């Protein structure tokens, strides 16, 4: 009897083995399916109702590259759109003549003029844009919106370049904005430097020339930089910094015409004691000071103009780094939880006014919860993170009382919006 | 590469099965813990397992499961269509209280049906990955053949996707 049962089951097992083998071999578990599922989740969690695709030009050269941008329209446009160019799946209607990479950059491979449709897909939402690949040669470059003369030690001056392309007799003019395609060059890097495409900053007064070039065609324009800075005032978020920590300074320039500008990136920063507090003059980190050793140090800024205007001095105390991790405050019935980051050890956070006990839906990292500082009641405000992964995390570096607002809005469940305010006081130990 | 592993497991299973004398079958009801990024879905599933012992405390089993219910989060409806795979089962000796623990190592696949806000998209998706787990098992009363067990097993853990189950099952050793 036992043997018969075994024999029957063996047949069943054999069938089951082949069945499972078929199932597993036909499975094509891959990252593409994972992307599909995550895209569907993104659409719903971000409340994306449609997509929009754009690019700087409607016509591009046949072997050039063109960056495309995919924007998510949130809640039918009632909220600010979000750039999701790195989340969507890009495709080209004619991969033989133009390919597009995962970042949305289209690369032309055509040999004659044609049109290609670029599409972006996120879950079941799609959007597209048609672009013409033209083999018309560039005839001329024009530099537009030349702001000369400009002020010394000031940034954000934008130049624009237009390209005029050859057309057949009777065709409409082919003029394209090519600010991002041309190579911008300064005639004198000590006076003027280019940052992002066509944007320049000035560092010294004088006259120089800027050049835009593409495909052996170029155009130039003179730029005059006036020595019109009147004064520089520097400020910092704090008058103390820990050893190993950084402190950002801001420089504000006042000009002869009484206008003011943030010139943090255009001045030269000076520390009177770099062994205590160093300050960076590198392009990316200009005006950021780093505590080196415990002591006092003065920071100032100067513009390298003919007048050599120097700012006020900021006296900074460099202190030993305090470390506190893992402190949390639980607010009983409302299930509120804060996480505290980078708080000086001589300070403590405490709730001074509880949330309404009926407001019991707060979960720190829930997508439906948003955290924000509502107002500063006294002293120095703290900051609260609303970034996924660190929601509800508060950071503070001085005493004060701050109101934090928590909003709950679950559109899918049609719950909310609810909101409540709690008060957090930072006190000295 | 991934597909060579189940082939190897199942070939081993087929060859071993032909000469096996100690066989077993098992039914589990499972609470599914699946996670897509930060959203958690908890459908229910039913699994059937069949296996045989390669050695006294080493078994080789195949399993097949299907979803009993679906779950929805943020407008995404998720149901588990299929859960299938192979495990090596390592058992501890049975204690005098008729209890033993076991560890599972194997490879499995799962097919999900995902529906965004009633659009039917993205539809059926499937994944395969190494699986592992373990549990406790009690011989029911003084029966020679019947066992009750509690097990946990992870089937998928990559690309911000997770799938694991907590199961209550009954096993019969032939």
C-alpha cells in the first residue's frame, strides 16, 4: 500500500517538476518589470496627471545632440510641475537616424533632413514632441542681449547667441537659439569668466571681448566692466562654528546706483588666521569657511577692482565639535516622532505645546505628511526636513521657540487635509 | 545565468525523486509582505509544497502558490498570481518535545498583477531571485506522519522590491 502511494506521488512529482520548470523558465524577472511597477507607484504617489516633453529647439543639426526635458504635471497643474527626465522611459520614433539615452539626450545620426518624434513614458502616461533634424549649414552667429557695460564683482550676466542657418530660396528664415551649443570664451579671464552656458561673472574692472563659436563660425562682442562698487557687507548664519564644520558667508555689494547684489562668488575671501578658520576661494565653495582649531578668527571679503573695496570683518569663534545622535521625542497619543541631527550638545529640544490629541495620524516618513516651520516665536529658528527618508528631522544650533506645522493629506483615501501645529523650544542645558 | 540555477535544482530534484523513498507534502497559508519602494502590500496566499529527503535531515522540495486576496496602497492594486520555486531544506534533529527547526535555501519566482488606478497598467510582472527562510515544526500529538509548522521565507529582495511570506502550514511525511 505504502509503495503504491509512493509510486503515485512520484508520478505527480515528476509532472509538478516539469510544471515548475516551465513556470520558472518562462519567467523573465528583470529590472524592466521592476521599473514598470515603480513607475506606476511614482505616478500615484506624486499625483501625476500628465506629462509634458520639451527641448530648447524645434530644429537641430543632423548629427548634433539635443537635451529633452520631461515634466510631470501634478494634480492637473494645480501644483508646480516636477522634472522627471531621469525617471521616464525615453524613445525615438526613428532610432536609425536619432537615438535617445536614458537622460533624454537625443543624438542625431541622420544624413539628410527629416523629422523624429521623441516620446517619454512613465507607467501608462506618455507625451511626445516632434523635432526636425536639418542638414542646413550654419551661416552666422549673432550675440544678443549684450548687457555691456556691466558692474565689477558681479555675476549672473546672461548672453544669448542665435544661429542663422542656410535656407533654400523661398524658404522661411532658419534662426535658432544656440546659446547652449556655442563655446563661450572670455578675452581676459582675470576680468570676466563664463559659468553656465552664456552666463558670466566679473572680477575686475576693464574692457575685454567675449566670443561665441560653433562649427568654425564665431562672433565676438566687447564688454566693458565698470569700477562702480561702493561697499561690501558680509554676513554669516552664526558667529560660531565647530572644528571640522563649515560656515557659509554671504557678501552683498552696494553699487554707485544704490543697487545691491549677492556677490559671494565674485569677491576674494580672506581669513586673518587660516590655522583657526580657513575660507575657500574655489569656484564651487567660495565663501565657505571651515573650522580648523579652537580660537577666534576674522573673515573679510574684497573686490579686486581698482578701488580695492574691502568688506567689514566678521569675528568667528571656533569651538569643539559636539555630537549627539539618536535623541528622539515621542509625543504620546499623537505618535509624533522627531529625529535630531547636528545639535550642539549644550542644547536640548523639548515640546512646549502638545499637538491636539485627536490628531493621531502622524507617521514621520509617510508621503501624505508634510513638515514645515510655521513661524519663529522667539530666538533662532530651527529647521525641519520634509525630504523622504528624513521627514520630521529637526536641526538647530541656537536657543529659540519655533512652531512646526504638520499637514496630513491622503487624496487617494479622501482623508484630509488635516493640519496641526506644535511648538518646539530649544533650551540651554 | 539566473535560469541555469532552477534548471540545476529541478534536474537534481527529478533525479533524486526517482530513487527517493521518504516523500512529504505540505499546505501553507501565507501572509505576504511585499514592498515597492516605501509602500507595503499584504495580500494572502496559499502554497503547496512537495519534497523528498536526500539525506536524513536534508530535503529537496518544490512549491507552488497562488494569491487568495489582493491589497491596495496609494491607488495601486497588487495581487500575487504565482509563487513557485525550489528549496533545499535543512532540518535539526527532533527534540524530545517533538520539535525541530529548519532552514530553507533556494530559488523562486513570483508573478504579480499590478493595476494603477483601474488602468490595468503595468499588468502582469514577474521576478526571480534567490530565496531563503526558516521556521519551527512540531510533530502533531504522537502521530508519525503529521507536522505543523510556522515559517518565514524571503523570495525577492532587489531593485527596491521585496517579497516575503509568513506562513502557517501542515506537512505530511509519507
